[in-house]
């Protein structure tokens, strides 16, 4: 008969010449009287799984874009350093402790989140949606948001996952370009009006000179 099982992970620095991570489960083996007479243990090599986790963690921690996970209710449950930096928080831990109500704390227009969640519920993903967020100090930042809905094997929603990029500088440049184009158009229009006015003025002066000449001849 088997008793309570114990599970553990262990790091082996030199297994057949290589480092390895092992996952083991051990159970006590008892006889008919209930006395422990041995143990049954199974060991599985999880080195590749651990390395994949480490690679993902490295990408997550060093990514330039902000990465986050949130509950449907609007609580941030995971965030990387870039996400914290873009929104002006001290650290990912600061984000998790502070951002408990995304519609109220992050979205300048709370209805924008409802629009994005509707897209996720209907399509599963959305990409490069422009959103105006509040930073921690209540200043604002324009971001491009890409998101997806993460579900379990039964299709039940687990959480939302997304990335953000700060596009405030890009939007400012686009605004300045539009303003410059407007000023150029106004300048062109003003130049055309001035040219037409000069033509009219030249014609008017010509008629005035002719009238003066006729009066002098008549005198």
C-alpha cells in the first residue's frame, strides 16, 4: 500500500557530464500491517522545461515593450519592468500592488477598455489599438496595445494578456506634421489671394492712370 506522496525539484550540477533539473515523487510502501517496508520513487528530467522557463523569463524581464496579464475584473496580476517604466511605477511589484482597477486607474476613457474586451471576447485577439493611459502620477501617455484572451482546455477564460508600446512621441510628431501641413496650406492660400489682389490692384491702378490721362487731355 502507498502512503502520502512527496514531490520535489532538485538541481544536479553534474549528471552524466551536464547540469540537470529533476522532478521526483516519492511514496512510502507499507505492508499489510501498515509498517513502512520501502519506498517507491519516480524521477523525471525537467531540464528542458526549466530552460524554456528561464528563456521566457529572460525575454519577459528584458523586453523593451511592456508585457502584462490582467483579470477580467481589471486587476493586474503580472507585469514586466518595461510595463512599470512606461506607466511610471517603481517596479513590477509596485504595479501589482497598485493597479487593482484598470478602468478607473489606467484608462483616461474607461469605455475604451470595454470596447477592447468586446473585441477579445468575440475574436480572441486585437492588435495595435491606440489607447490613452494614466501614468502613476496621473500624467498621460499614448500607447499601442496588443492583447489576447487566455483560456483553459474547456474554453473558460483565465486571464487577458497583452503588450504595450509608448507611442506618445510618435503621435506628437504626427500632430506637429499635420499642423505644419495646415500652415503650409494656409500660406499657399494666402499667397494665392495676395497674388490675385495684386493683379486686381494693378488693373485698378491702370484704369486710374487712364482716367487721369483723359481728364488732362480734356482740360
